[in-house]
């Protein structure tokens, strides 16, 4: 099984000439994908949840040229805690796209191991709660300001940056 699938941009999903999701190519390894990825900002993201603490964590590693920028965020806001680690995943994606916009990047790639990141943003999954509805609305709005590409990676498969994103999401909860 391949570790990562070549992504598709959110803009392409909303254009009239929307490509078929089946046209995504399987890439043998993440380094090949990163070498091929021409986006200004590339980010590996993950989410976490601690039921005992009632806390959601988001983490990731953003790659800009040779620079690596880590983030580790946590919240106990009930509107996020209600959806457990899904909130962490979506908040990490939103953080990266907002960062890209705030810093003037024209494109960003999201590497994730949870399909909801892509599926709710593209409308392929129905939004059925305030969290997913807000996420889909924000991503669609931001897609007019920055190109957003999606790349699914295999979870817990030894992908260095994905493992770091997972650790940073868990670290967010521990340091809060």
C-alpha cells in the first residue's frame, strides 16, 4: 500500500472542469511527493484528544523552503471538545491555511492522515454539525485567497513529518 496519494486542489473541486478524484496518483514515498510538490507552504498536520482533561490538541510541521515551522495548539472550548480529535484535525488545517494567507503565500499543501480534512472542504462528505459546517465554509472562502492542495498520508507508517505532527498535537494537550 502506498504511503501518500498525490493531492488535488480545493480550487479544482469548485471549478467547472473539476477532475475526477480517481485521477489522483499514488506516490511511493513522501520525499517523492515533497520533491514534486510546488506549493509555497507544505504542512503535515494532526489532531489529538484527551478525554480525561477534556482537551483538544492540534499540531503540525510547516515546511517553507528549507525552514521547518512547528505549531502545537490546544483548547478546552466545549464547541471543539464535543467532537474530540476531529476538532484537532480540522483546527490544524485551518491554522495552516490562515498562516498561509497571513504570510502572503499563494499556495499551500496539507498532508494529513484523516480524510475529513479533504472530504468536508471539498463537499464530498456532508457537513452535519457546526464544526464541519464552519470548517467547510472557511476552507471554501479561503480557497479564493490561496491555493489549497490535499494529500492523504498513511497514519502511523513511519512518515517522519506525520509522526512529528502527531507528537505536536499530543504535546499541545500536555503543555496546556
